[in-house]
C-alpha cells in the first residue's frame, strides 16, 4: 500500500539518484587510471514499497554512488548517470540514445592501493570505455535553455540565511540516514508527518511532502543558482528531455523557495527513468493540470512554471552555447566480468 512516506521517498530517490547537479571532477583521461577489478551486472527492478519499509526502519537503501576506502560501488545507476559522473558533466549535456537514461546497472569495483575517492571518476571513465566500448567527443552547440529571470512585478521571495554544512561524521539520529549522492553526502530524515527532509549542507535543505495528490518540494535556504539547478533536476526527471535552467535573475542572496508537482506527473517521471513502480492511487479531481503551456512539454512542467511564477520569477525560453558530450558509440551490454 502506498502511503505519504512511500511517495516522498520516490521523490527523494529521483532527486538524489536520477539526475545530478554536479560531480567530483575527473582526472585527465590520458592518464587512464583503472580499477583493479570490477563487476558489472544489470540492476534488478526496484521494489519501492520494500524500500520505503526499509527507510521507515532506519535502514539506508543501497542506491547511487558510494566510494569508501578502496571499494567503489554504483547501485541502480542509469548508464547516463554513470557517464555524467565519469566525464564530469551534467545529464542535459549528454547527447546519445534515449535508453541511456533507463538502462541501469550495479557496479562493484576495487581501486588500486594508494588511490583516493577523487580517483574514482577517472577509473569509472576507463571502465565504461573498456567494458561498454564507449566513445565520446566534446563540442559546444547552441541549445534551447530556460533563463530564470525576475518577472515584471518583481521578486516575491523571502530572504534566508545561507545554508550551513553538516558534519558527515556525526552519529545518525533515529529516522535519519546518510546518502552518498553524485553531489556529495546528503542526510535524509523521515519526519513524523510523512514528509522527508534532505540536508545537502551548503547546497541547501529540501523538504518533500505530499498533500492533496501534489508533491511539494521546498527549500529553507537556497541561492538562485542553486534554485536553477534544482529546477533543471526536476525537469530532467522526465527522462532527459528537460532544458537546462540558467540563473539570470541577478539576485545574490539566499532565499526560501518551493515548487509543486502533481502525483500523476511524479509517477510518470519515475517510469520515464525506468523505475518499475506499482500503479499509483487515483489522483482524484483537480490533480492533473487542465491547461497546457507551449514551452513546458516535460511531465509536470506546467506546475513547475506556475510555482516559479508565484515567486515573482519567470522561466524564459532562450538559446545559448552549451558544451555537449556526444556519445559516438556505446554498447547496451557490457563485456563479460
């Protein structure tokens, strides 16, 4: 049975393991560092109800990227996310077949003695080139983007103090878990009301809640640049068709922000990323948007646009040069372990 926490967990899963705001920089490819040994297997389908039960019990799901000591693990990661991590780019910068966003793998690898966590991306790059026959090149292309600008009436934002870092070595509290995301460590807390709070340190704090078949993501403190990244991530959750959102507001402080996504759109986003989920409950009257906006084709795009407008901001279609990582060749199936 789906409940509020199970649904908000889906949202956290999409945000933290689906698309990345940024990654650890990789070493130059010319050095060709490599894992000593690596196992690659297709990731089994997720049982999100079971995962939600584990989270309620305080157990951290084994998802996403994790590097501890000389062991590097990448669980239930789409090939597109692995490429983004290995080549130090974001999802919207990768041009390749659509299945890159849905083909998911589990990778367990051992790094050579003396290697550090910062060496893992370059080793992952070598692994993808050797085992998936991945070939890429970079070029700058003119792409459609969405400029985040101040609307005519001016911003309707409440200023907030800058977000603070958290001590990733501090003991976890009841109902709390720590995730190793593509952007660094994050702490996820289960709240008594069924909502979830994701603390990303200086990157901000996001609270995810469900009310009246609508998912609400709100941040108590985020810069406009960080908000643009957050919006990019939301629009990318539909499978990679979303545009990059670029901050053009000129606002330099931290603010409180919120966006809303209908439950039906959230479920569609999950399925677009290849996540096999049970049939969602009936959304009821009023959950789906009745109008369409020509510049918001992504699932949930209408609601995101309206949320931005409520803040006295606007997403304005533009074109700009964007560096692209072009996938020239990649195999769907890796060579044998």
